[in-house]
């Protein structure tokens, strides 16, 4: 399975994420799913998908059994079926979801960004699941990208949308148009605030 569109991977990634972060409201309504897909934080690239586009995407994913619709209550709700269809464990689903939501990342970034979906014991655990996904007998689901000039680590990308383009991260200064430096800084700060809030929540729970 390597022919999913960007919006299809965004919908699946959002469903996986919200299953863990807002379990009380999962499965998600169409409204909640549109909001999750269009979040300004923890998303790369940021999207502005319409309700009609997300509904059409859900219909496509339902035909492929990747999404399940339930009609409890007054509105339809949607859940992912990624683990069953791809036959991978929950740890791998977490990694795939974060790659679908945020684009290519290093194992260290993945460990941090997966924190709310699955807490990996250490870096080697993340690397082990990445290697497993890359060597999957039914077909690789991730690939290690060539190291970019100036980078200290290799990044990994998912293969659910075909062969990824190995371009610098969108937040990298080189990729920010000169006319939009402020927007890039705001987006980065929003992301940092969200991560700090998540860390505070974890501390309160402990």
C-alpha cells in the first residue's frame, strides 16, 4: 500500500493521534476530524482541508477498510483500522502516524513526538521498530533517507504515499520564503508551546 494521498495520510494520522490524546471523544465526528487535520501545531505541512474534501477522503478510506464508520448517537463517527489492515503492532502504528502528520524525522525526533501515542523506552527501541517496518516481508512501510548536507542524523519517512522526496524540513530556515519569516517563527513557537503543555500534563499525572 503506497498510493495514499496527502489528505488520506493526514486523516489516518489524525485518527491515530486522537485515539490516544482525546480517547473520550474517539471515534471522531467529521467536524472534529476536519479540525484535527487542519491543526496549526504538530502538522507538516499545515493544511486547510474542507469538510467536503475530508468526507470524500473518508469514503475512499472506508472502501479500503482503513477507516470504520459507526453510527452511534446522532452523528457518524470514524475510527482507523490501520493496525489490522497493515498487520503491524501499536508501536509501529504510532511511528507511522507521527510520520504521516509531521513528515520525515530522525529517530530522536520520532521518540519525542510519539510520546503521547506510545512511550518508547529508549532510542534503540524506536530504531528497532523502524528497521522492522523497513524490512517488512509484505512490503516496506518506511525508508531511511540519505543524510542531508549539514545534518547530523538520517531521517526516516513513511512509504504510504510512494517514494518520498528528500527535501529539508519545512521549518528549516533555508526553506522559509523571505516574505514569511514571522509566520514560520509563530508556527515554531506554537509547536513548542504545545509540547511544553504536553510535558506539564505528564508531570501533573506523575
